[in-house]
């Protein structure tokens, strides 16, 4: 394909990926900074002492940390329908704007209603943020030509690592500064609000609807995805029966659920582990807690370069590439987590090094399994992401509660050893299922005409029945070619 046919090297599709990256950054920062904020709010000696301190039990803190996910999983599945109905532009703006407002209100709500009010506002925030990732996946599917999918998808999702770094690294510094722990929430509110302005000005649901895109790039995107004129105005029915009887889809659900379990353990519990077992103060705790996510952010681009080279030189198939990267990003961290459980405060440097290696290796999960959803079904990627993210995030809801039961003494190494060991086992078996039954091949049920009348037993034979199988055959031929 010529350069003219491929479209510009840098175009509006890259701008959309940047906006998605920033959306994840600001929302993740607001979501995850609470893990550092809770430590600052309950231990004034490690932060600015001029602000209120709350005497919350470990169980109450676990409720605060998990409450976001109580709301988050509720709106995952509806998000798949809503994004198809209202479009990505609205479905990303609403939750980010709501997060800005709720973050700004958090200090006032907590001063009035304590940890119960904190839980309530986090539940509501989770309800709104549950709309985000199905919308992002839908947007990537609309804007990413197959040859750009790894680059645009991996870059957009690396916003999660960047957001984690900012949440961990900046939260402790803000809490120690003049704004104290309330400043953590005010900064999150400001960054979310700023993103909303950028999105309104620059975002677009798809290439044909963008007022910024050029003709060459628009035609390249639509042609590479084999979309006819008027495609985006269609309402392609979801083949529910085919999806729920698809073995590769179940493999995808399992591997993403394993990632959800691991993410919630590492993102939400790292500050508590470092404060309790490694006995770090809030400032160094936040900075060292950010190191694993900084490694994850950097390693995302290492995996991306490898994937680009491997595919351009035809070293392996796309399915083999995704499974290989996912294996390194799951089984490597599983081994590191087991090692972390045997370390105490006298080996703090080694513990931090292992946690950093763990997170860096796990950075490949985006290319390894998240983008598989678009590979399998670009036409239904938002809905599939809604299902996978909804089921996968049941575990972030449960793991803080489980940790609260297991870790009754935050300074107990043996209790944290159980937590990390369980996470390693989940990592191992999640990837094993994906290796055996997962695939990146576009599924037959993704075809636009999969649920056309030819598949209905109630339609009588006639001229239409003679023509439709030809359309289906062509769709399957296109899938094999892809």
C-alpha cells in the first residue's frame, strides 16, 4: 500500500489516541490517589498535621478502598449499550466531568459524614467511571486501522500506568504540602475539568464526523476497516448467543479477570504494605509506590516496539505474538510476587526492586490481551469490553475486603505473604487458560450480516435465500484474509 493510500504518518487518529491517553490519566489519578490519601487521612504524623485526622479501623479503610468498585461494576454492562446509543464523545465527557465535581466535594463530604460519606462518594464516582473503558475501546475500534492498532491502543492504555505514577508520586507530595490531604482531591478535580475542555474541542465519535480530519486520512481509516458509506449510521445487532457460546471469549474473560485481581492488589494495597511491613513514611511511601508504575509505563513502549518489529518482519502470527507477550507479563510477575512475600523491612530495597520488576513485566498485558477484544470483534468491541471489564472488576471489589480479612496486622509479613501468593496463583492460571483457548482471529459472528434473515429458520426459501449465503461467504472470506 502506498504512502498516499496509507494516509498521513501523524494524523487526527493519533490526536484521538492522545485524548484517550489523557482521559485515562486524569480519571486513574482521581481513582487511585485515594490509596495514598487514606494513609494520610489516618496518620497525621506522616503528612501535614494541620488537617483533620480520622481514626478508622483497617476494615473501614478497606471499605473505602473497595467502595469505588461497588459502583464501577454496576455500569460496565450498561455502558456497552449506552455508548452505542449516544456515542463516545458524550459517554467520555459525562463521567470525567462527574469525577471532577465529586473529587472537589470529597473533603467536605468526609468532614461531614466520615468514612461512610467517603464510601458513598466513591460509589457514585465508580458508577460514572464504569462508562469509561467500554467507551475507550469503542473509540479505538472506530479510529484504529489494523496496522496502527498496537501503537494507538497501547499508547492510549499506557495512560493507566501514567495515571498510576502520578497518583502515587504526587499524592504524597501534595499531602505533605500546604494543601494537605484535601489538595489530592482538588488537584484531581482540576485536571479532570481541563481534560473535558480539550475533549469538547477536539474529540469526535468517528472519522467521518470529525471536522479536523483530512479526506486522505478519513478514507484510509474507513477503507482499512472495510466500511461502506453510511456504516456508522448502522445499528449492527449484537449476536448474543454466538458471543456467549464462544470459547475464545470465555478465555478472554478469564485472563482479564486475573488482571483485575492483580491490579487491585498492587494498585490499592501497595501503600499499605510499604507503610506496614517496610515501615515507610507517607512521602517516601508514595514515591516508592510510584516506581512500579513508572516501570510499567516505560515497559509498555518496549513491548510496543517489539510487537511492531515482530509483526513487520512476520516473525509470528498476531495470536502467537499476543500470547507470548501476555505470558511474560503474567508469569514473570507471578514469580516476583512470591519472592516479595518473603521479604521484610531489612530488605526493603529488594522488595521495591521486585515490585518494580513485577509491574514492568506486567505492562505487556495491554498488547497481550486487552487489544484482543478489538481483534476478535471490531464491530462489537465496546460491548465486549463492557462485559469483560464488568466481570473482571468484580475482583477489585472483593480483593480489598479479602485483604482486610487476611491482613489484620499491617506489619505482619506472613499475612501479606498470603495475599501476594494468592495473586501469583491467579496470574498463573489466568494466562494458562488464555494460552490454551484464546485467539486474536476475527470471529465469524462479528460480520455485519451475521444475524441477517438467512440465519432464521422462519424465513421461507426463495430468491433472497439464494443471495444471502453469498454475502455471508464473502464476509467470512474477508475475515480469513484479515
